[in-house]
């Protein structure tokens, strides 16, 4: 058994730009996991020493019997599961954003979705860390989130959740920036149905989305409100 505790990042990775058949969930939902830019895992090996790099491509089924994921205390399900459900929510929210396409970066995000270039990255995060990061963040034009919005969010978000960051290759691999995030409640069991049970909120350029209800046909409906962040902001990193 070898403990994995980090990874290296290759912003010049070829495969996520060149491959035509990306990670998919069915035919309608498609995205690139952020691990496509992962170069090597950082590990300790009790036989070979500490702080060694194992290339991602080395870990195939012939060399690995099983993998255990250690979750932070209080998290009820894995980040991989969160990412899959968040992708479903993302595509369900898209119709509600049609009236906001005058915002350049939201329009660019939707163009990348059509080209199957959406990137998702899951991060376990607590309420205080998320709000602190959002409070520090400024978009590419130097805009910050309003204090009124931050105050409202403080009353809305739970203590523990998965943050699934939303980005596109144009800003993710080179600038380590994102266009928004989807928050899922990590303190309760994950619901695979798009019924709002696990959904907290989503933020995209210029707007937030909140779950309203399912209509008579079971289609989820979302309401939106404005955000002062209208372009990309830095991805989350511990201590940033």
C-alpha cells in the first residue's frame, strides 16, 4: 500500500487539447476532468523513499488492485461522485442562462460547452474557506463580489460541501483560473436525482443559480440573481 498525498501539474499536457473522445456521461453530458493535466502523483514508498513521483499513466489495472479515498471528517461521499452529479446539474442549469448571454464570459463558457471543452475540478471545502476565497477574489477586470451578496451567502451555505469548479482550457491550464463553481452539500447522502436535495448553489460569470423546483414533467427549474464577478477568478488553492 502506497500513500498518495499530492500531484504535479502539467499546463502543457497534450492529451486534453488533442483527444476527440473526452470523458462522457451518456451522449448529452460531456466534460474534461481536471486530472487530464495531472502529470504525476506524489507518494511516499516505505521501500523506495519519500516524495516520489508516480506518472499517472503508470497506474493501470494491471498494476493496481484497489484504491481507497480518504475523505475529510464529515464528508459523506467522494469527489468523483460529486463531480458526476455536478455535471448533471450544470447541464440542467444551462437553459436558465439563455437570458444572460450578453455577458461575454458566460457566452464563451457556453461556446466551450458546445465544443465539449468544459472542465470540472472537485474540491472539498468548508464554509469559512469558501467565503474567504470569494471575498479575496477579483475577476480579470478587477471587480470583487459585493458585500451584500457575501452576507447573504453566509446564511445560505452549509458547513461542509464539495465545490466543483467550472472552467475552460483558455484560462484553466495556463492561468489557473475558473468561470464559476457548483456547490453540493457534503454533510448528507448524495442524491443522484436533479431534485435539489444535494444542490446548494451555482455561480457563473455575472450570476448565481438556485434550485427552485421540479415541474410537472420532472424538469428542474432554477432561479438566478446577479453577481459582481463577470469574468474568471483564480481556482481555489489552500492558503491562497
